[in-house]
C-alpha cells in the first residue's frame, strides 16, 4: 500500500533515503487528493503481468492513448546518476504525468497548498496521476530500481520546466493548476 508523508527537507542526506519528517503522522490518500494527485492501487497479477484490463479501463476513462515503459536503474538507464539528479530537480509539466509502477520502488514528491513537500512512496501496483502545473520531483529509493509504465494523452511530451526559472510560475498550466486546486490560497 502507498505511504504518504511530509518530507523532512534534509539536504545533507541522499534524496533516495526515506526522509520522513519527525513528529508528523502519515498522510492519507484524501490528503494527497487535495494536491490534485490521483491514486489507484492496481495490483500486479501473480503471473507477473499487470492487471492490464484495469489500466485499459482507466486509460479509456481519462483519454490516455499512448504508453511505454521505463526502467530507472544503474545499467538500465544510460547516464543513471545524471538522470536521477535531473528527475529530482523541482519542476512541472504542461501535461499530466501518469506512472503505473510495475516493479521496484521510489518516491514522488509533490508540493501541497502551503508549499510543503509531500512524499509518496510508490511500489509495484501503484498508479499516480500528477496534474499539469504541479511542482514535483522524482527519485528511486536506496534500492536504485524502479520500472514504470508511462501513460500519455497524446504523444509523449518530455519537457520539464524547472522551478528555478522564474518564468515557470507564469506558464498557463501552473495558473490553471492553482485556480483548480487552491483558489483561496493563491
């Protein structure tokens, strides 16, 4: 089952460590939903194959037309250490980011309405949909292995827009996200 909690913001420890904020209870799927992130549990079948029927149903319902697979691990992803650092740079996309975890484990961090990091520890069978315009980042855990199916509404768009660039706050998807998720706080 997915674990959701506040990230401790310790910059001296490898981001692949759990980084649980002491003194805070785990968050719920409902808490995660307040960020606009959607979550489904779609268990992997005993024969090692995903429950593709359920993935196909969700894909049809949400308009996902394309998919591929990625393995993020040393020796499986060229320039692994460089890539994992780039995935951990805080960024947003102008499209949803949809990941169905097929194997391994890792972390998606998303910002809540108070700009705090919420860490989502994912493993095989977890399906996450990050809305367009949400600031987020990703890393494997200390096992350095995760395999995921990536789902797309159209052709894949890979452009991350880094939060370190001031203009990123002004892209249309960011304004739409803020209006939809937290209109009273922004």
